[in-house]
């Protein structure tokens, strides 16, 4: 049995994934219903608004035949038919029947039928904060759809976002007894049984132009949960600190992590985003020891010279505000794409991208965050809540397949990339223009140190996720923190 997590937004639908169902006091607005959710025509008289609850229409999955596989290489066939494998594995026939796919299995949503606030608690209905009212596979739009009733008091922020047509993110728990490789047809029951296509080449094309993905023809859907985004997480962390201050209690970051999964655990991101595990502790130790080296380095040493590529005059961190806006709109794709392209962001720019139009809430703390940078990783390594730091994968991002985001990221290659040629060009620029430290901006706010600690720590988590597969860039990354 394979357990999978599916993000509806990873199908690149042209519609918002979730929308509030327009209701009158007596029932559903039928005009709205037939436009957005025609599939539910026959049930709409049964759907009455309940006190304290809001009905939401959700698009769960897209059929692979229309939408392709999602960004995580999961393909959901719409019905049973014969699939032709371009390179069948030894002993396999060229063609094989797929099981019934979405048409047959989308109704498994109703078996448990609960909506959760976090995918962590998805086993126990007592943590549910909503119910799945009905489900359908929509053959015209070729997608699975749900109508859920959410508890207003537990979903206040998300309902407000939906009412303004802002995106709210979801995650679906799904298990499949086996999945199949699209290229060779190999079936696996566990991850360790993967064929080399699925293990090493997901989403890549074979020479003949066949894409590698996993065929999920027997999906058993067991729950749907809201997912927190980096902006929500940072805002939540700061709010918790305010609350603790007003109640005169101390909040550790362990408390934060325990506050009902307000982060994406690495057990989730490693498996579903990276497809493998990543030794975060070893990397954190490397970053900490690099801090010491930077501290000792003279201006003439190789590290000292490297810093010049990140100083003012080098062109580092010159960024168009429109690019920031675009990156902020698809934060997970942006983080994954930037990491892949070796595009690293200094603290201010990172928070602008992570928080979008809420950056103003933290701007005043940025100078204090800067002062934490020289010893950040050493302090984290010595802290009692190291585990929380290591197991938080919120900023891992996901493989970026959005063309507009890739374009924005490619514009940042000159100004933000750690790639050797970009660093070399910026070194030349700084030697032509002369270098200097960056203006410090707003004066230091001493009173806000608790918030600056939390923000610096979040930035540290971002850097740790960023550096996951580029050990040789740790030195440069330290320059990003120290100089800019
Ligand atoms: Zn294969």
C-alpha cells in the first residue's frame, strides 16, 4: 500500500480550487450552482445551510487524460481502459487494462468523509472541522469535485480568503494498493519496489517523448485537509508571541511546532517533495562551521573576496518589485524553482516573497533580524529546540513546473544566483563599481527582539531547505547572509 498526499492546486486548473457556495437562508443559489458545480444538480435541494457552517465547492483531482499528471508526477485516469506502455518491462505485455480510476473510486471520499485543518490529524474524526457532503466525478470538466461543510469558527481566515477569491490550499490523503509506471508498466506496492523510471526520472521525457509518471488507477481517498502556507505560518508564529506576551507566558518554538501542525513536517516534504530524505543535521553543522570561517576570514582571503560578489555595487539583490509579487503568488513553486536554479534570497527579499502583501507586518524587525545573522546557525545548533528546526520543511518548496514562475526566476540568475559564472560576473561588477555595505534602513528596534528571533529562525529554515543538494554553495550562502 502506498500513501500519497495530493495537492489539488498541483493540477494547474484554470479555476480557484475552492469557492464558497452561494446560499440564501432557504437554500442554495441555483444560478451559482449550475455555473460552478453543475454536477450536483440532483442534490442541491438537500443541501441546506447549517448554522455555524459554510458550504464550499472544491475541485479535488483532474483526470490525467485532460490535465496530465500533477506536479508531483501522479496521474489519475478517468476510467478503465487499455494503457499502452512504450517500454514494457520484461514479462509485461505491451498493453494492460487500468482499473476504473476517478469514475470508479472518487466516491471513496465518502467512506470517511471528514475535512481536517491539518493533514497531521487526519486519522481521528474528533479533530475534524468539516464534513464532506457530496462528491462527484464531473465528466464534462474531467475532474473530481466535492461539496464540503466547514465549521465557521475553525476556518475564519480561509473563508475570508475564499470570499475575496484568494487561493486557499488543500491537501488530499490518498492511498493506492499499487501504482504503475507509465513507461514500463512496473507495479509497486512500496516505494522500495520502484522501477528506475519512477525512482530517478519522474516527470522527465523518454527519448520518444513519453513522460514518466505514476498511474494511480485505484485511488482510495480518505480525507481532505487545509494546508498552511509560509505566510500563514510566519504570521501565526508572531501572533502566538503576542499572545504569550499579553498572558505573560513564555512560548518556545517547540510550542509553536506543537500548535497543531503549523508547519510542514520534513517527514512529509522529504517524501513527497524531494522524493528522498535529506540529512538536515549534517548540513546545519556545515553551515554553523562556515559561520566561524567567515568570522575569521580576512578581506584578502578567498572567502573575503567572495563576499564582494554579494556587496552593493555587485548587482546582488537588485530585484524588480513586480518579480517579487509574481513569485509570492505561487510560493511553493517559487521556492522549489529558486532552489533548483541556485537563486538565493537575502532576508528582506525572502520575507517579501514569503509574506507577499503582508511584508509590512515584519518590515520594522528586519534590521534586528540582520544582527542575528552572524551567529544564527551556531545558536540554533546549541538551542534546546533544535528538533523543531530540523523537522520543519515549510520552505522546501516543490518542483516548479509553472512557466511564468520559471521565467521570473530566470530573470534573477544574474542578480541572485550562486552559480560560479554569475558570482564571477558580480565580482567583476563590484571591482568596477566599488563596494560598500548596504544601508541599514530603519533604526534598530530593541523591543522587538522576540519577533526578530522568530523571523531569523524562519529565515534559517529557508536557507537549510535551499541548500539541500548543493553542499559546495554553503560558503557562498553564508556570504548572502553576512554581507548583503
Ligand atoms: Zn518503469
